[in-house]
């Protein structure tokens, strides 16, 4: 991890495809441009937040226009983009269809994948351990992490760090919740380890319409009106926390990163380049935290809900 990091923040007031494209382009150019990150011919994985079957206006998933902009920017320098994730509820194609990501990828002839097999990678904090990830995530030349900025009733917020946990295949995520969730520090450390180990080459955050209150799925849209870009995912989350004046209690992932003395988890090492940003007058509301534990009953309920979702194509209440 670098010792210092730059985060570019650009105003973007709508999901109009031209506005999103130019905001993404401006932000990426501010941090050095795509050519400083990827080379011609590189295969680049776009990792959005595809949590569950939901329309784009729900603010639960990454908006498809950020996928479109990323694809066009990559193709502009001769790269080959692919899109992949492993939703918590529903199949990747069910989520892609509902969110509009499938439509964008179809128009631009970009494949949408899920993790068909697994690979083991070294744990960044413990030499004797390893992490299980989707093999496709380690077979590409680079990753663009494209999270949706949301509150999260368990870990405080979901942004760049949390989004990389989606590289763990299928319901293994639920099992990890159950086996590590009773210890909040260990659970947050596990989430952080995926981000640090996979080291996304670039992070572009969808904070045009964020989610506040009871995220990550049942919160309410909040028009924040911005896109963030950084070569350091942790720095992007530090910038987000500062922008919305996030309480310390909701910064569990960043607190654990600071415990591990990761330099860009400290605000003094993060430099923000922002252009004329004004926060909305409406307060950004953080949720009451419920803890990170998943008991066996909750795991079974989650698995049943996922089966129903895959069979019906709809999220049960």
C-alpha cells in the first residue's frame, strides 16, 4: 500500500450518461489517468456493487451509467473490460437485468460473469492463512472497484473496502458472517483483508445518489451529487467519511485499517482534490448499528431467501 494517496472528487448531479462520463474522466485524469494504470490489451475486471435484485433508483446497487463510463474509458485506451460479481441475493444475471447493468453491457458487448471457480491468495495480515476468492478476480490484469456509497447497519458504511468482499463467491459470504461476525474486530479485519489482498488498481465511487439511514439494502436514497476516484481504495473511504462527517462509531473498517497501520487509513495521508462541492442541506442520517454477528438461524433464513429470489426473480420481504 502507498504511504500517501490522492482522491479526486467531482460534481455529478445526475445519471445522464454524458455527465457521468465526463465526471469520471475528469476524476481519473486528476489522479494520473488510465494510461498510468493500465496498458493496451489489458483485461480489466469491473467490480460493481450488485447486492441484490433492485432497480437503479433504489440506491442499493452501483448505477449502470458508471459501468458504461468505465467501459468507454477503458476501451479508449485499448483495454478489454469484463463485469463480474457474486450477489448476496439472486443470480448475477437477475441482478444485472433489474439494475440496468445487463442492458449497458449488452449494448457495449461486454460479458457479465460470476465466480465459477475459486482460487487461494495469501492473507495480507497473517502468513499462515489464505483467502478464497473467485478465480476470475486474479486472472485479470487489473480491477476497477466501482462501489455504491451506502450506510450499513452492521459495519457503519459500505464503500470501497466493503465492495471487494464481493469477490468471495456465493453464500460463502454468509458463512463468513457467521464464523467471524461475533467478534466485530475480526469481522472487519476479514473484510479489509480482501481489499488489501486484491488491491484494486482503481476505485470509482458512485456517490451521485448514495444511501443513508438503514443501508445497505433498506435505506433511503440521498442525493450527494458526486463521483470519487482514487488509486487507493482505503483513501477513497477516508474521503467519504470526511465528506459526510461520519461518526467514529460507524468507521469500523477504517479503525481496523488504522490498527494495522495502513498509511492511507489516516486522513493526514489522504489528499482530496475537490471542485466546487456543496453538501445538501438535508442531514445524512447514519443507522443504529446492530452488530456483525450472524447466528445459525439468520444464516438459514438468508439461504432460503436467496433460493426464493433465484426461483422467482424477486426479493421476498
